[in-house]
């Protein structure tokens, strides 16, 4: 019975620590974005967030590889912005790790599904493209590529003369 109570007490403590850490990260993210807004284009703010601070590393989550590249180019500036934050406790950070997490992205624009009549059959190519593919296949020495090009050339649009 005592073991069960100790286990429950430990789980409550873990949950409290996790909740406090999440709240702290939320506050850090908010402060970080406010500080970042003065130094980078406003579009950045919708694409990044502080994910964690662990072992002297600031982990920033972005929603695409393109934004990750932009953030990496500004590594020194971002590190300086973090170090200028006035939040306690603020663990020391020596480097920034940028992670791509597309699932955390919030879509800014909803893309409508195309109407059934506007869907293009992706297995057809124009007669001119089919001819170019066939000619290219004739000049390729690598047999697997030649076979693929010949198959693609066969997908010519039937409605063309």
C-alpha cells in the first residue's frame, strides 16, 4: 500500500514539474518572439517557436526546411536575442539547434480541393514531350533509365493528332 502511495506521489510531482516546465517554455516562447520581432521580418514569427532548452542548447522548432535555413543563417543574431531576454530562470545557452516539425505548422491559407473536372491525368504527356522522351531514350546507354523514358513516352495524350 505504501509503495502505491509513493508511486502516486511521485507521479504527481512529475506531472507538476512537467506542467511548470511547459508553462515556462510558453512564457519563454512568447518573450523570445517579442524580442525576435524587433530584429527579423514579422513573417518569421508564425513559423518558429521555442521547443526546449536542454544542456546549454536552445531548441527551436520551425515548420519547414526553408524556415530552418533562414534561421540557421541568423544563428548568431538569434543567440544574442535569447541571451538578452529578461526572464528568470534563464538557462545559459551556447548553441541553437533548429528542428523541422511540419506537424506543428499552422496553415495560414486553406487550400481548396480541385473540382473533379479540373483534375489533370498525370499519366499523359503531350505528343511533343512523348517524342522528346522517345528520342532521349534512344540516346541513353543506361538501360534502366532508357526503359523508364520509353514507358513515359507511351503516355502520350490520345486526343492529339
